[in-house]
């Protein structure tokens, strides 16, 4: 059933943040469209803003091709490290890719309402980017603090919206959606809410450090050093220090999970799609094929229920009494 057949039940799609896990959004959107469930409104946070914006700009196929082309080496080549700025990565290479495929397209030019969520540096304000450069809105929404530098839009420094609204259901509602489908990429992280009163194993002495298990690199191999600092070692994660990316992104993911649970409880969506992404790390962008497949499967599992709910909503809308006119 297409969105146009759902009466006044305007369908909103709220795409949550999740770094590399966001490739699952591609599979979800494609599965929904294939089933005739076409969103009238799309909002996104972080990677959700990128995928949602590309879809409305007619560039989802190009984004999928790019994602599937990634391997570990190519991911590294896109990380333009910067040791002197406000983020470890300048983001110029990723920004150039978006510019190449989207150009100067503005949000106002999109065929349907769209908003990217960002956080204002200093005030913590939740900012909805609904006008202006689509690429700038995407970059502001995915600017992970400490990793990408904040983006200056209208004299406001903005960074990742996941710190204030990880799954922007409320934005969909505000833009007029009557039926909101939320996509939670971190649903399998719920165990992180557990309290561990004590460890089962003895603690290491304070001056004991876990030794690096990766062989030392030749002196002067700056790229190898940056790689170890960024990703950590590739051995058993219980036996090595995590890299900078794992620490920053994992910390943000925990905060995002707690905030998302609170916000979804206060403003619940009509439906939630939760791809099964356990075991896929937030920076494993090279696993796009798996992620897109998991997203597609997650949407397909809920298609029948979604259609039933939309049909019921459409029938209720048609029989609802109209307000009296004077």
C-alpha cells in the first residue's frame, strides 16, 4: 500500500544514528519502498541524515554502490587525519564525495520534507536543519565530537545530533507525520543498562597495563602508528587496548542508547524497526553488504504488520467525524 493510499496517515521515517551501522538504513528504505510503504517525511540523525538525505535527493543507489565498494584499505584512505584541529579527521575527503554526488542541492529542493538533527556547541541546543545546503546539514549531523570537527552553519557551531535526539521521532511528528516508523540501530545494546556491582575476577594492580600484542612498527611509520591509535590492535579485544575510534564512538553509543530509551518512552513511535546488528562495530564500514542485508530483513519482517496498521489508520481516518463548519 503506497503512502498516498493511506488517507491522511502521513508516514514519517525517523532514521537513527549508529555510525557504520547506518548502512542498514539503505536496506530498510529499499524494503519499505518495494512493499509500497513510501515515507512522506524523513528525518535523520548522524548517518541517518546522510542516508535519508541521499534517498530524497535520488542518490540512494550511488550511496549503496559506494558503501559496497568499501574495504578496510579504502576506509583508511578516506580518513584524512589531522593532529592540529578540533577533530582527529578533517572530513574533507568525505565531504568532497558528498559534494560530487549531491552538489549544491538544498533541502528546500527535495521532493518531500526532510530534517537533519544536530547539536549546538556550547548551548547543547537541538537544532533541526530544514533549509540550506543538504551536504552541510549532513556533515553537521554526523560530526562526531572529537573525531570530526564541528560545522559552522549560520554562525552556529554544530556537531552530532545523536547527543540530543538519537532517533528523531519528535521531529517527524512536528513536520506533520501521523504515523512514524523509527529505526533503532542500537537496540541490541540494551544490556548496557545493566549494573555490575562487582567483578568476578580480581582487578589488576593500578600500575599494570595490558601489553600491546601487535608487533611494533618501523620507526617513522606514521601511518601505521595512526592506524594502531585509531583502531587499536586486531587481536582478542579482551587482551588489548581499544583504539581511539572505539573509545569515542562506543562512549557516544552508550550515551545515545540511554537518551534514545528515554526519548522513545516519552514520545513513542507507531512502529520500530530494529536490525539485528550485534557483533558489527561502529567503524566497520567495510561490512556494508551484511548491514544492508540486515536492514532489508528487519523491514521485511515487519511489512505485514506495517501494512495492517496503515490500512487500519486509513479506515479510522475516513470514518472519523469532520469538524462542524460555521
